[in-house]
């Protein structure tokens, strides 16, 4: 199944979650058994009782930065929106920009803070080959300070057309987020409350952290009909040697490696390209599609993904194309909530 058209499905718009559940761990959990094909209905709070004492859970500790900026073009007064992607060592930012008309190098953008007041300023330096802009902030304000003061939570467009409310600052972030750098949340991890995390940790061997800074590519569609022709977006990730050694001990003691989210899966599999799990720090553009032999992941928890997305392809490679199609059909039939703020699926 290497054609994109095979990974489409119909989803009633009302099943796209616009708000998170009342509590993080209130979400439903569709439990899919790979070997038997059995599909069960449960809740995220059931998770600790499903795991074994020798299992190790791996989470992505990336932290979402308030990367969405709004303002006006100084030259025309026109509205402008931007998304901060990264900065380099020379003080330049890489940003996506959206406005009416054509932007030009040298233009200034006056940002408005979260209360709508004009304040800081950016200068467009040059348009880059990938369509983004190199931008220079005016003045001595630091990157983190400027984003905290002016930035909005970069919600995906299918949630309220990307417009945040105050509650998103806390709910579009995992409770264990530690390493700033993502422009989208690792959404499977959003279901863990502090209490669920503590209960899970008490039932298994350990909880380990890796890092993958989720990039703008997570919102971009697959660009080719055949997967072999698609250029996967690149994201920075890290897994330490100490973590690798503990995961190896888990496997040797008969435990399973349980990855929370497709981002954790990509870190583990990117660090296993030689066949054995090793430490890794750098960019990954690993695109996982059938047929793919998973080397370092035994179980996966994930949200429900967009049609024709690389993430839907990844979970299909893990559990099997037909089984995932059946699971998604059952999720729609039983009114599961989809996408970032929706319910979850456990693949065993």
C-alpha cells in the first residue's frame, strides 16, 4: 500500500474536537490488538492496568513555543500573520508569513502583543528557497521574551481556525514538557495528567524521555502520490546514551518499549537505522510507510490522524493497513473525537 490515495477516509466535521476534554485523562481509548485483530473500547485511565511491570514508556518532552505572531505591515497598514520556525546563530529568525499582497525584503512588521497593543518590530531580510522568510527582530529583546510577550499558541487550522483561547496555553502542552522548540504539540501526550503519569510510573519499570521538536511539516500534506517520491520534513531530535542503555535493559528483561505518540516513535526508529538502538542527536527526515520493520517500538499510543497524512501512514505500517482502516471506521461509528484535542488509540 504505497499510494497516498489508499489512506483517505470520510470524517464527519462534528467529530473534529474543538476543545480538549474536561480533564486531560478523560479521553476515550480505542485499544487495537495487532496479533489478534481484536478492537476494544476503553478510556485513557485504563492504561496503567494494561501495561506490564517490565515495560518502559517513552515520551517526547518537547515544549511548544508560542510561535504564532500577528501584526501590521508598516508600509501599507495591512494585516500580517507569521509563524516562528527557528533561529540561527546570527540572530535571524526563520518564519512563515501570510498577508495580502506581496512582501518585499526590507519591509517592517509591527507586532501586536496578546492584548492587541502595537509594540515590537521585525524586518524582513530575504525570502528563502522553501517559501519561508529570514527575519530580524529590531532591538535587544531576546527570542524567548519576544515570543512569550507577543506569541500565540500555534493551534492547527482545524481547531477554531487556529485561534487560541487562554486555556490553550496550558492544555496544548504536555505536563512533562521541558525542552522548548516545537511549533505543534506531541498530541498523544496531552492525555497524561500528573496523577495518571504517577500511577503509570508506579506500574511499570520506568518512564523515559526523548526529544523531537515538532515542526511545521506536521501540518503539510504529503506531496506525492507514491511514498517513495515524498520528501519528508526534517525535525531535530535527541535520545541519550543513558536512555538507550535503560531501554536495552528493558528489552533484555522481557519488557516492551511503549512509545507515546508518533514523534517518540520517529526518535526511536531514527536512532535504530543500523538495526540496533543507539544514541542520536540531530535532524531526522525518516518517513515510515509500509512495508517497514520496526526495530525499537513494541507498543504505541497515538491520537487519530488526518486523512492522507504521514502519521496515518505510520500507524498503518505499525499495525497493518486493513486493521487501521477497521479501527478508524469503528472510531467514527462510535463518535470518537478526532485530531489534536481528540481521543486516543492504543496499538498493542
